[in-house]
């Protein structure tokens, strides 16, 4: 019997716009609850994604709730 091989899956591969990343942060905020380390990791990931898009990589806490980029 052959062994199944799976490719790497990263949901971030599907975040193509600033709006997608804002949605990612909103979902992370819902999942994080009271875990600041979870949100710190999500914000770091969002910053890297924004830089990949060529936009400023600052992620403010007010963006997490509203999804606004100013």
C-alpha cells in the first residue's frame, strides 16, 4: 500500500489583498480570546503579508476590530 503525500497548506497563501488580511486579523481576534501571544503571532503574520503586498507593515490594534487600514 502506498503512503499518501500531502503538500504544505498555508491559508496565508490565499490572502491577496489588504481586505483579506484584515479579515484574517478579525478571525484571529475571535479565535484568540484572551491569549495575547496568539494575537501577537497573528499580527506578526499580517505584517509579513502586508510587506509581501508592498504596503506598510504596521498593524494597529484598532485595525483588528474594524479592518480599516489608514
